[in-house]
C-alpha cells in the first residue's frame, strides 16, 4: 500500500473553495525507483503525480524505450528482482520537484514525436509550463529551458500535441 503524502503541507481545496476554478493543485509526486546494491540506480522508472480531489496521473516509459504511457492508476507494488536489485516507491516531491509541488495546473498537453506520445506538458497557472518526457528509456523532466536545451536524439524535438483530461 502506498502512502501518499502532502508536500510542504499545501491545503487541499474543497469544491466549494474552488468555485469555478478548473485548475488542480499538485499535492505530491511519488516515484518507483530501481535500487541496486543499496543505492538508487538512475532516474525513476515511473512517476505518480497526485492532485487535489484524489486525481492521479501516472507517467512511465513504454517498452519501446521512447513512448510515454499515462494513466490514473497507482504505482506498481515494489518487487525484489534478486541479483538485479529491487524496486520501491517513495515520495520525491521535495527531493526532485521542490518548486513544482503546490502548483496549480490548468491543463495537460501531450508531447508528440513521430505520431507517438513521448511526454506530457503541464500548463501551470501564473507560472512556467513544466515537462515530463521519456527518451532512450529514461524519464526526464524540467521547465521550458531544460526542455528546450535537452540534447534530443537526432535533434528531433517533440511537438506539443492535444490537451487531455485526467
């Protein structure tokens, strides 16, 4: 069972408090990490963005190494892979995303490359958009500058696709 925590104690909003506000407050970010020899091995293999009202957005790489799969389910249960290490879930809100937690997200847009979804763009109210992507079997993330400066394979940059709802 995953424990979903609230980073920096932002207050969850009731429907009455939000009125017609269509944004969602990002409450916390959980990650599935691969552990090997007692240490975290690379970037998370999956992320779970937790928003107020219990809305979830799971992000993980697809088996082809480039597409990103999204969903609203919880992270997979931790597993022991014997000599290959283990996976575990942890709250990475403050360690990896200290400035993102508490943000009001007004919309979500897909990032497309060669007709497949490779990432997600979060449109932040009163702030800069934030990006999550999968490339070469590695999850990446960052603000507009990080996304723009990323050394994409073959210099082929994803394009902003359609808006979607969670």
